[in-house]
């Protein structure tokens, strides 16, 4: 036995010498001796199967093998590459003639059993473990520990924790064989902030000018809350490039940063020292265009906008050649791209510098005129292809036009069927020789149908609203049972049912809309039916409404809207005709002076709108959207032969005589057919200020007028201002105008009833409103779009045009949050403070804080 052990040790020692010689590369592999592998034993395994390791070595019993040789070294290197073992050793156990027997001894790396993280919040630990891939069962290697440590240190340094310290320790765990637990200890320390920024060598540009060029690197000041003063290396390096660009904008082409250092002035404070070399100031000389045949030098010069003698501005010149920040920018590249020359390239080249003047050549390779070959769409599982293709501005055979692609993205986003943030056009199969290219639009469908759930107080009690709106409906499949998923969808039509109800109030409505009537042109057809009922309710007499006393409105309207090409193709002209029947059954609502009878309204509405917003419907980032509508009834007083002056005189006399029956008769005769005109304007403008910060500017105006002053203003179609703007009680055709910071409809003046002397809120005949709203998105992912907002608003309503003063407004300010999820629709909450007193006779002083909700659900 001892002899065998000695032989075993001797053989192992000889094998070690062989491999050492191989490693030292001093002995040729040709000196090795050839054997037949008689057997291979794997020892030291704890968690791996022996046969698996043997298979991985690719060594087979019976195969020829040379000892020593690169064959064994290759096996060892292959096993080391797995990073699963801490030691790998081959031993020669015995030699029998030409047969050699080997032992492969392996020491496995320990397995990670659990990880404990200290120094970070609990809700952040899962993110750390995911990013570092520290999960149970992972083999613990030196590189795993080093990479995890470096990642965490860099992660926190990027957030401004320059003094962060990360320690990772492991210890044997008794839970399993060869397992170790790990402890990650993170000491972030305080965020390092910038105490001061010191510039050196700047004679031409002031410290203040250079400091403004550093967009994300700011020194600490007590009033700074929008842009933080923490030091983040990545932002700082980008700002140094911006600083050089600022010099280039001012004509200093040769400006450069000689050095930048930071000096520690405290545990969490540093000073930045930036030394610059400004160089000389330059001016543009001759700018010649070379290679252009499609456009003349004059046309290109007008777009470039740079002239001889102008201060040299390298940044501006790059933007005028190709502005990467604006896909639809007015630059030379887009000029060619929008005219079919997709393969064009434009490069400005300095050809000479004489004293302080730089001469340029703008070298243009126009390439071959490009045409569209194939247009494809993907990702539309519910929406039919023709609904998408009819919105596209790109067609096979058309000349390539980049602006058409951008416009197509906007049109698809405006449909509301797809996630606007994920509409991606892909340039496919470009062929410069043939002058052809394919375009593929990648789409991600979002919820396009909606359930509306609202609750509010009005009309004598709680009002609940249930609405079903299918905005991608397919009416042709209405009787196709297989198309119900859960309803027939895919043709882009809108079908909506809505019910509002309370103890005293009910409304039923049905709406249908076809956006492409006939399927060839964007002509929208709309039809709606509605029925509303209001029951008499006196809480002092009974807790139940008296349904024998009621007021109802039955309405029908049809309309057409068409996109037009002038002044541009963002405009839409609409026409609609509507009829309403007002029926009173022993019911007096205060607006009319009669409680029994009928009144009719036949009105034509003309609309002009322009929707040119960009960035999607949920969170527009640019552009504008305005709508002007004018609603008219026929001027019955011109041809019905009634003497309204005499009717008014008789009415005044009846009021004086307190003859209620005569008052009711005259009022019913005067308003048998309603006569009015109504003008509304609403405009929204969106401007991106910084990064994703968007300013929404809004202006609104409405006026209800009459053709004949003797007829007077109709009691319907009035304006009610204030509150959340949810139209929970709109049976009389009123416009409910949002103005946060005040109770619902509380900014509508009261009027005096001449018969009873009491006050009533009959609605305004003119209103105006202005608002500024800052919006910033927290996330715009398909699963949830969330943005916060801060607003300033002002508006008011007036009982007649003579009292109208656009500057006499009720003011408010506040903050809010909006959440849009396909499963729930738009949810929102606003906290607004009203600075002025509303029109409620019982109120005193400012309106104060009010909370407003927006509730909806979408699937």
C-alpha cells in the first residue's frame, strides 16, 4: 500500500514537471510520449455530475493521448473558462504498458446561498440584486465580487455620492455543502455638491456666461431648487463640451479646455476649477456650395442663413446643415430629404483661414432620387390594415419625403389606438443604386375602448355615470359572432352608450362616428341620439321625487367633418344639424316661466379646427390645437309675424299684475322655437421648455347672443364656470367650464327672478378663461403614463355682454397628477387654491383649497 502511494506521488510529481515545462514553453510538445487513455477519474466534485465533467473535457477512454501535450492544457483552460472551480489538477494514477490512467481533481467554487444588503432602502434592494446578478445559486468568483463592487460604486457616484464606499464579504454557510452567504455594505455618505465654479483664462466671455453654458452643473445656492447643485461626472463632462460650444457660438473656433480639476473643500463640498484657452475670434468668409444641381446657391444660402461677415458660429452651422435635435427642422439635410434625396450627404469644409476670416465649401453629394418601394406595418393585432394605411402619408411609388414619415407618425398617434411613444418607422432595404427604399412601421396597440365611471353631486342628489365608448369599433361585424372580442373592433369607428342617473335626473345617449365615410376620403360622419329627464323634487315635502312632474329633452343630431388642404392640411371643417324637443309636464325649472308645454330648437353648427400637436394625445409636447364653433338657429323673429315688443310689454304688465297664467302663456309663445346664436373658441398651445418640461397655454371664450334684443336670451345653452369641469348635470345644453380652485359651477352669477324676487343661478351668456400649466412626465411607458403638473388659472362668467370684462377674472393656482393606464383610462387629482370669492351668497372671502378628481376606466 505504501509502495502504491509512493508510486502515485512520484507519478504526480513527474506529471507536474511535464506541465510546468509546457507552461514555460521550453520543452517542445514533440518530446511528449504517446499513450492510450485507459481511464479517467474525476474527484473532488460536490454539486456536479462526474459524467458531465468527463463529457465536457472531450477526453474518451481508448483515445490516443500524448503526455505532456497541448491537449491537456487545452482541457484545463477550457475548464478554467467556466469560472466554476478554484483548482484544477491532472494526476497520472498508473501506467500499464501503453495505457495511461488519469485523475482530474477539481475544487468547486462556493455557491451563493443568500445576500444581505445594508445601507439602502428596502424597496431598492431588489433592484441592486437584479443589476448585480447576485442571486441564490450563483457561483462566487473574484470577478463577481469585483464587478459588483465597481458597479455599485459607479452607480452611486453617478447620483452624486462621490464618497461612497462598498464592502462585500462572504462567509461559510451551514445551510448547504460548499455554500457561502454574502453581505453587501453600502455607505453612501452625503451627496457631494459644488461649492464654487472657478474659471481661469477667460477674457472674452464672462464667468456668468460660461456658468450658464454648464446646463446640469451648477454651484450651490440657497434659492436653487429646479437644477440641483450635486456633482455628477457624466453630466459634468457633457457640460464641458457645451462650454466649448458656447465659445464656438461666439466666434472662438479654437477655444479649448486646458484643464479641469476639483478641489475638496469639505466632506460633501468641492470647488471646480476650469482653465480655458480662448484663442482668436473668427468671422465667416465666403461660403461656396459645391455639387448642388437640385437647388441653386441662392436657395441653399437662404436655408443656411449664414452670410459673409457674420461672427463665426460653429454650433449654428452644424444645426443649419443637420439639426439632430429636431426631426422636422429647417436645415439643408431635411431640405434634400424632404424632396426625395434620401442618400444625399452634406459636409461643410474649411478651405482657408485668412487672418480672422474662415472660408467654407459646403460639399454636397446629392445621390440618386429615391422612391418608396414597399410600405409595411406590424404590431396591429386588432386594428385592420386599411385603418392604418389610410392615415399614412407614405405610399409605394411616391418620392421619399422625410416630413411625410414624421406626419404619418403623428397621424397614427392621434388615432389613439397605438402607444404614441412606440411608433417606430424603420428604413429597410435602402438601395442607393436603384434609388429605392422600404419603410416599415412598428406599432404597439393600446387600449382603444373606454368605460367611464363618474360620481358627483347635483340635480338634487348623487349622480352616477356609466359610459361605454368603443373607439375602434367595427359596425359591419355587428352580427358576426366570431368578431366579438369582446366587441367587434378594428375599423376605427366610434360607438358610445352613456347613462347618467340620480333620484331626480336621467340621461341616455347613443353616439356613432365613422371617420372615413365611403372609405376614400377623411370625411367624418357623426350621429347622436339623446334623451334626458328631470323629475320634480322637494326635500321638504318628500324624500322621493314626483315623477308625474317632469321636464325632458329629446335630441337628434347628424354631422359631417372634412379635412381641408387650406390654409394647411391640419384644418378640419365641420357641419352639423341638431334638433331638440323640450317637454314640460307640470314642472317649472325657473329658466322658463311656464311649467306645461313644449319648446323646440333646430340649430346648425359650423366648426373650424386645427390640430397640429406632436408627441401623442396623452402627453403632447409641441404644436397647437384650437377649435372655433358657431351655432345658429333660424331667425324666426324675422318672419313669424310676432310683435315681440308688444309681447314684452304684456309680459311686464303681467309681472306687475302678478298674473302667473298670463306670464306663462306669453313666455311659452315667445320660446316655442328657440332663437339664438352661440360662439365658442378654445385654443391650446404646447411648448417644450427644458428636457421634457412642457408648458401648456390655454385660452377659452364663449358668447350666447340673440338676433333681436326684444326676443332676449334663451334660457338654455348657458355657460357654467368653476370646478372640475365634469358635465354631471348638462340636460339644458349648458357648457361646463373647468376652473380649478373653486366649487363646481360656483363662478356663475346669480340673477333675480322678477316674479318671485328670489335669486337663481341661470348660467352666464359670456365667459372667458386663461390658464398656464407646466407638465413633466414621470413615465410614459405603455403600461402607465404618469405626469405631474402645476397650474395658474383665471376666468369668469357674466350675465350680459355689457358687464363683460376679460380682465375681471377669478384666479387660482395649484398642482395635480395625471395617470393614464390602458386598464383604467385617465385618472387625475388636482389641488387648487382659489384666491377670490365665488358667487355663492353664503360664501365669504377667498374660495381657498379645493380638491378635484378625474375618474375614468379604459380597457
